C-alpha cells in the first residue's frame, strides 16, 4: 500500500519489561488539502500540516513524496500544473506562490499574497487567489512580472476552476455561495447560494460543477446555468478538494482521507483517515483519552474506539487546538493557536474563552484547586490563571513547552530551548533535569517525571526522590521524520495563529503512558512491567 510518513531504522527500543502499542495507525498523509491530477495519471496532494506534496497512484495507493517535509515548499494548500509540467503551489502560511520545475528546482513566483490559497491554470493563464476577507483573485505572470487583479474584495475565496464558458468559477466561503467572473474582470455573478462552506469548484466532463462542502461533508453536482444541485456523496464534514482522473472522481478530507466516489451515494476510501500532528494529550477520570490535532480533536475510549470531538466546522469548536488538560468528566481545558485558553465541552458543542492575547501557547495543566498552568513559548513564560487573574510563574524561559503539576502543587516545565526541566515550588526555581536535547511533553506519575525528548527521540524517566534517570523508549517516531527539518508554520491571516506543534504525553490512572508520535501521526501507549 505504499509508504508511510515515517520509517525508522529500527523499531522503538524499550526498557526491560515495557511494552508499546499503537492506539491509532500511522497516517498515510499529513492531512490532505488541494488535489490535482498530473499528466502521469496520479493524484498530487498538497498537505499544509506536513509541508509536503505527494503523488498517489489511484489503483495501488502507493505514495511518493514529490516535495518532502523540510524542502523548499512550506505549507502547500493548492497546486496546478502548466503545459510544460511546472508545478505551481500556493503556500498558504507563507503568503506566496512558488513554482517547482520538472527538474525539482523551486523558486518563489509571487511573494505578496496574504493567505494564498486557490490556484488554477487555463490556456496559458495562471490564476491564484487569497483566502481572506477582502481577498484578491489575480492573474500571475509565470516569468515573475507584476500580477493583474481580476477581482478584488472577495470574502474568502477557495479552490477554483475555469468553466467551459472560459469564465472563472469560485467558491466564496464568506457568503456560502459560488460565483463566476470573466477572466478579464468585471462584475461577478452568483451561480449558487445557501451552500455549506463550499471550498472547491471543479468541472466534470459534462460541464457541471462539482463542489465539496466542508461543513456538511457533501459533494454536490451543480448546474452552472441555474444552480440546481444533486448530492453525489455524503462523506463527513471536513472535506477540502476534488479532482478527476479520467471519469473517476476523488475527494480529499483535511484530516488526510482520500475518497473515490464510485457512483452517486457509493464511495470507497483510497487512503484512510488519520491524524495530522498530533499534539497535546490528556486522560479524564473515566479513562477517555483526548487528542489535540490542530483543526481536529478526538477522544479515544478504553478499547481504542476513536471519535471526533470537534473540528473547525463544528459548532463551539475552540479553534486550532494544541495543548489539553482534563478538568471534569467530559470537560477539557485547551490552548489554541489563536493565543487563547478555553474550556471545551464536546458533548454540548460549547467552548468558553477563559483568557486570550498570548503568543504561541503550548501545553496546559490543571493544578490542585483548579488553577491553570500554561506555557507561553512566544514570550518565554509560564503562567498561572485563576479566574480572570493572571500571575507569572516564570519568565525569561527559553521556549517553554510542557507543563505538569504534582499533588503538592509543584509545577514542572520543560524548557525546550535550554534542554532542561525546571521545578517551581514555594517561590523557588530549581533545575530538576538538564543535558536534554529538546524536551517537550512532560507527565508526572508516582513520583517520577516522564519527558519526551524529540531531538533524541527518547522517552526519559526521572525519579524525583533518587534523581535516577533512565531511557524508557528510544528511536521513537517523534519530532520531524528522519532526515527532515520541520519548518514551523505561520498562521492563516487572522483566522488561525502560528501552527507550531509539540509532542505531548499523558498518564492514565493505571500508569499507562500515552505519547503523541507526531512524526508518523499516531498515538502510542507505553506500559510498564
């Protein structure tokens, strides 16, 4: 079935008696966004979360990384080929459009396109747009000259295509409509109204629009003459784009699934759904494991059943979720890329912002008595939040990431940039553990700290009483895949803040350690003798 995201030189090495179980399988893709069919008949898929472009054989499912993580292309969202085989990619977090030539060289074609997202090519014309309120649709000069504006002030335009009438058809998310406009400019016309977050427009061989609906999970076939629509498939919310390989229709889901629509109402998964990062983990009192995966959150029940807790297109979702802590049964405290700390209740589709205005919030913990401890990486601080009152626990830290709180209220923080773990207790600061490479997630169980060192790819155990240290697991699939340098992603305009990530860890009541294996997109359980 083709390659996985991560292939270690060997399986993880475990301390004597420890066992490892993958609670979710490794993901095949780092999410799935823009789709385009290449001249070779393969589907080319842009993956924002993984900064990667891959090609998929639609018959075998084999995957080849065309522009791998760590390459020159960062945060690709949509893509298109020209007649010469050049690949043009919108880099949505970098606000630019780049061109990859057939020999693999990459150059920036347009460097001033805030939230660059949709792109298409038609009869020698390269057209791109901006996914923002007040966004522009522009014709780009493939030789690097000044762009020409086709339409301005468009509220959230997404993946588009030129129709049989040589007009550009595009979804307008801010209006839940599909519009069209002449390529030489002029007033736009509304083609279809009252949609469910339309985020792509392609055309079938008969000249009908095919459009994914992110909020409803439906794929619609729309008559461009009168807006009449039929449902081709009802997959699930979170769809992103679509492409045809001959007469075969394939649809991407943001979470990484690629689905073929065989006939109206009949589908098959070419690639299964998966996790894009994952990041923060937390365990509730009934054993439910919460997985923060950016634009998606999941719960894993004892026994391994995974359920969607929320996503960008569900009511009450707090936003791109990074850190998480269990508060009460069914209620979680999360940190988001928008610099907010929120209380999230998935069963009620509700979230409540508790604090905001922070820079790169990472992990969060709930202290005895209900105080919240958060790591603010951007300003190098660890903070205590009690109601509306904020107290600085520590500042001047070098990239704080993970936080854990002991039964007596002592707070432990991983200082990722300094390679150490600090303890804050009774107004004192002590170095508990140093000499680490890049510590991120941290958990406390039975007087022992467990730290994920992503650079070393190790899980470290530190006994607080004896100061004994040992490696519980090595060669773990955490951090960037081998040979790659992870380039942290910026935000999406004012919709989502910087999409930096971390490898989290949590501990269950029985001592099971849960680890975010973000290099392969899985969740791992480690159990002691």
